[in-house]
């Protein structure tokens, strides 16, 4: 099963079952999500609260920028030496009684995990929140084999019981409010009934009672990994609820899925990220639970430990000098919490496990942009390029730069013929003042298309592709340059000039 990075036999992009590509362009999906007033209110409240908390704990540190630089430098070093660090990690895990499996893509990863679970004879497993397993659609694939994977993270539990899809990296149910969660629990949770209130304490206790039974009977657990230490073969999970600790200690078999980019060279490096991650993700000085384990220890924890090293398109991103910066991501979600586009459109608009600014640059690189109609080809445009994400990223990923580069590649590789010719015509107009003046005067005819209203809802093909997702303002009666030469403009300008007396003062 072992696969080394860079081998020509590896697939260039993510393949197999996954939750990395939606079926609708971002702009169209965002229009639908924008109509959900409750969801927008939930998102605005939650993201505002988190970013305020983050700012508070970040301001406490005089060396925050130095920590960011250290984190960025460590991750760049990892990406520069990834093959050798992966070999070192495998050697250390194996020496401590663990088993390492290499997966080129989601299909291989799911096959490995399914086989490992089937070897135990179990049909029920408990899971820790994991972006990697969500990425490869593990739950759905196990279900096809008759294996039920029970999510134990509270937010993931809410999403799973509600037949929903996560909309945030750290808080998957951020789009749900207390009343909606209460109704989901009453309807879907066997241990809850109509007496359950929507008080957060009651909801948490209901989840605790339900999950405690799952923990006590589970023989197999599946987790992701926040960090892997090449030097010692150590794997680390950080969490806030303790469900992870239960999954990591009680079952007999533990299967962890780790993206190959999650490595750190040495144990000392972990200290940097245990300061960066909690502050950036949940606005905490330290996360409540930090679990670390190295292989198997007799009489303590699982008797069988397996780790699946997942590529699934990461090699393709690694080969890109600009795009590889996205692989530094530590999944903190700080960029989501400050993004004005994410706050209004919500995570479901992105159609991927990875929403927000980081999803807009990571997802297209993992899957590729197959064509102009590929929904993932629209993700680099899911940004206002305001730069907030660049400022808060704890490992200094230049998200705006990567967005621009991906837009450039989309235009270069997948611009439709008609659109290409249209932009050539626009280029000609902009470079010829006389033609441009005539064109902008003709634009005033667009007032007819708008029915003399404030906006045009539909333009004729092929420009209808634009108005399918956007409103177009009705042109003014005359272009600005024509108005500027008018008597009205001169009169207005004269009246706005200060008097001679004011100029002397």
C-alpha cells in the first residue's frame, strides 16, 4: 500500500468518493443561501462572537506576529522535506507498534478503513470530528458496507442527526440555532423526548447521555489528526468536549486518518501550534483537551493502532509553487470567521468539506478545475479580495494571492470561446478612446431593457450568464464624460468651489 510522493503512478488530483465538489456554482448556491434569513442571522452572531474572542486573546501576546512567522516557517520546512519526513514518521509509528497505511486517494483510503473495521467483526464505530474523513465521504462509504459511524463531536452529531452537511471547519453546526437543534434531538435522538428544552445545558446533557452509551460499547474508533510528529511518531488531537479523549482511550482498535501535510518535524515544534491553533479557532488561550499518543502502549488505550496517510490531491498542490502555501493550513477557521462573503453566503454555498477562503483556494487544487462549468472553478471568485483572511491566518497563507492565481488559471485554461472574444472586444474598446466614447453612449439604451426601473434582471444571451447570478444597475441617461461636459456639470462645479474670501482665509 505504500506510496511515495512524486511517483508518476500517483493520480494528479483527488479521485474517488468525496465531499470536495458540489453540483452547483458558488454564485447560484449563494443566492439560495442568502434567502435563508435565519441562517444568515445565526452565522452573523456566531462569527462575530468568535472573532471578538480571538482578537482578545491574540492581543494578550506581544510576540503574536513572531509566533505566526514561526508557524509559517515550520510548515514551509515540512513541505520542502515532506517525503523524508513521512518516511521518518512511518518508521517511528511502526517502531512503537502502530501500523501505517498509504492512500493515494479517497477510494484507497475508504477501502483500507473498511477492511480494517471488517477485520474486527464490528458494525458500529465511534468517530471524532475529522475534516479528512469528511473529505473522503467515509461515513457514506462505510454505510454502504453495513457499518454505522457514530459522530461524537456535539456539532457533528447535530449535523448527522439532522441529515445535514457541515458548514464550518471548527463549528460544523454554526448555521443552526438552539430551537432547531432541540427539534432535531427530539425527532432523531432515541434518548430524548418532548420534555427537552432548548437551553444549551439541557441540549449538551441530552447529547452526553446518548453518547456515553455509544462510548461504552464501542470496540472501534476513527479519528483524524491535527498534527503528526515525524521525530517521535506521535499523533495529536485537540478538542473542546472530551469526546475525543473517550474515543482515543476506550475502544480496542483506533484508526486515524491524516492528510500527509499535517506533519511537524519535531516535538518541540508542537509548542508553537498549540499557541496558534486555539487562539485562532475558538478564541481560547488553550484548548481544553490535548491528546497525544505514540503507537500502542500495553495496558493503556487501544490495542491496535492504524494510521492512514492520505494524499487525495495534495501532491498536485505541493507541486505548485504558489498554491502549495495552502497546504500550510492548520484548519483553524480564522479566515472563515472574518470573511464577509462566508458570513453572508454560508458554508453550504461552497459545496465542499472546506468552505470559506481556505476552501476557495484548497478545494480547486485538490480536485482540479475541469472546465468552465465545474462548480469548483467558481470558488476562486467567492471572495471580495478584502484581505482580512491574510491578516488573521496564523501560518500566514497568502490567500488573496492564491485566489488571484487560480482566477488567472481558470481564465487561461477554461474561458469559453464567446467570453474570450468578448474580452478581446472590450480590450479593443478600452485602448481606443473614440470607440469607447461611442460605446458608453450606446449603453444608455440599456434603460429599455430595465423597463426604466432601477435594475436589469435579465440580459440577452450570452450576457444572461451574468444576470443569472447578479443584478445589473440600469445605466444613467448619459455617460459620466458626456455629463461632465454639460452646462449642468459646470454650474454644479462652480457652486461647489470656495469663494475668494474663503481662499484668502
